[in-house]
C-alpha cells in the first residue's frame, strides 16, 4: 500500500495529534507493509521537527520518502491521508485510554529497538535560556540545579536535557528511562510517547495570570505587571485552554499531574505562552516526586 500525506506542520505535538495517531485506524499489519510518502515542496527535512517526524514514521512504515508534488503521479495507487485531530487539544477531557493509540505507539517503540531503562530516574525538560526557562522560586536557582542537589540528598536519580538539542534517537533513549517526566508546557512533552508505561507526567502549566491572548500592549510593554488584570481580549475563551498534554497522557494511560507556575518574568512574544522565565515551587515539586517515584 502507498500512503500519501501532504501534512505540513513543524510542531511535533501537531504531527503526533493530526498525522500519526490517526493512523491507528488502520491495522498494524497494513502499516508495516506500506510505503509512506510526504508530499510537500516547502518542507525542510533538516529541521529538528521533521527529523523527529521521519524517525517516528520510519519506525511504523516499510519506507518513508519525502517527494515534491510533481512526483505524485509516479506513486502507484496512492491512498491519500487527510489530517484529522486524534483528540481535542483545547478542552480538558477525562478521556479513557485508547487501546488503538497505545498499540500503535508500542509498535513504533518496539521497532526503534529502544527498550525501557531498568534504572529509572526523574527527567526534567529544560528549554533554552529565556524560553520558558524554569527556576526554583525560593532559591532562584535554575530548576535543574535545585533538583540535582535536592534529589541527590534523598537518593533519587536525576537527569535533565533540552530536547531541542537532541536528535530523535537520543530523545527516545532519555525518555525511555523516566519514572517521572517533568516539563513546562511545550512540545517536549510530546516525548511522553517514549516513556515507560508507569511513568508519571508532571506539567507546569501557564494557567496563572492568563489575562489576554495575544498579550495586550500594556502587558507586553511592561506597563502592567504579569499578575495585574487587563481589559485585553482572549482569542479562544476566558480560561486556560492548553489541554494538549493532559488529554494525550490520559489517552496513552499515563498518570498526569498538573503543576502551577508561581510567577513569570519577561516575555519574548505576544503569545501568552512566550514567557522568558518561570518560577516554580521547588519544594512542592520535590514532595510530589517523593510521593510518586518508583525506581
């Protein structure tokens, strides 16, 4: 079977939700014996998102090829896939686990040859500086420094990484050993597809002080502090609507824990997610880790 997709997104969470998980409608036996063609003249295969996408697809299909639109006619009996959302990313829904999603992800993981690590650890996703960078609110230490010291004292192994700096194989490998996966809201959480079955997913949301979307002039300029309300508009609805990873974790049967950010400093864009520095309650995080860690 020759399957054709013209899906053009570069966000890996969108790739998973709109392209990969919908493949679960097909039989695994049909997928593994099929060829997959990505048809788009503008996709840059060298960027990290497309490398991640091809890594996933190559571990599902017999072959994966990116082709320009002019070559569609050379594909025998193409089956065109329409991008469709596997779940609602904007409303927090108590989804039951979806067995077909889990089966597809487990098949993909098996094909990678990357097994769950026996010696489990707490894994922190830490983005680049001034890009939702996490700090302990009390000590003002970068969260990886705070966690490394605190967890070492109680004998809990710890690792951190910036997923944007890792190739897809290394993203899968480091995720495969996570007993607890901690991250600020962002695409790195898509890598929960690689974590062990009993991994806890802890997400720092940006729900607090969600007053305007996009950021109003007063908040963007600093005339209003982050914790001051404004008369700006909310593009989606008058509440925090970033339910992507909460819903994904439920569908994949992962235990999800949502954590609040205490306060923000700075912003690098009009998107209210574009906060430079996130200050969190490190002591509360340690308590949640101690409560749930099973090595």
